[in-house]
């Protein structure tokens, strides 16, 4: 059986709650946006897609070896943006800030480790972010102006572990289930 999976850093409830408040504020603007449920907000390091269920344990073991060489680190959740941009937005996101290259290095190490399982190498530059919502129609100028005017600060997160997550798409929205949590090395 195949299951839909991704590799992520889970976000603490306190930060998810701040993001929920932001979504409530932005939701008052009346735009067609499919908001991510706060409990589902995470930082994706690699989307795997359809994964043979029998490979999950081996993937987890391989990642554990790699992650044991990657130290824990702290990052700030702050700022807002959109992919590809606000005028043609498809995804609204909250930014993450970290001095140093821990995110890029961690994503590359995970990517390199997963090639042996047949997952494609990621060619795009890794842009760490937390998805707020998916835009269903063009944003109004009023919304864009309001969005640009928000100086969002969501708090700090200490990345201590990485999780293999299962994603089940349902009519009421995605349901994420942690399959395996792997610790980052103590700093």
C-alpha cells in the first residue's frame, strides 16, 4: 500500500495559536482563501508524495543516521509573503528566520539520504516557510495592502526533531499523522 508522506519540523501549539489569530484577522478581508488548520501548520523539509508503506521504517532509520549528525537549532517565525508573489498569489506563508544555513543544510542532507529510496532530487532552492493558506482567486488590492502592513511575529521555535508525516486528503481538509519522529543531535 502507498501512503502520501512528507518530512517536516512540527511547530509548537503556542506558535500555531499566534498563526490562527493571524488567519482570523486576514479572514475578515473576505478573500477566497483555503486556510490551513492551525494544528496542521508545519515546516516542510521535503515532500515525498506516494510512498510504499513498507519503506517507512527504512526511511526513518536512514534519516536517523543523517539527523544524528545535524544539531538542534532555533529559528524565529516572523514576516509574511506569498508564492509566487502577492499579485499572483497561490500560497500565503509565514516566514522563518535563522542566521546560518541550518535549514538548507538539513534539507540537503535529507534530500541526499532519500535518493537511495528512489525519491527525486530537489532542484529548487529550499525556501523555509509555514503555509498559511492557498489562494483560490486573485487577491483584492485592499487585502494586499492590509497583508503588506502586518508585521507578524509568531515566536521562536527550537528544532529538536524531524518527523515523517502521513497526509490523508479528506473533504474537510488534510489530516496529518506523525509516523516517525527522529531527534536532531544535542547542540
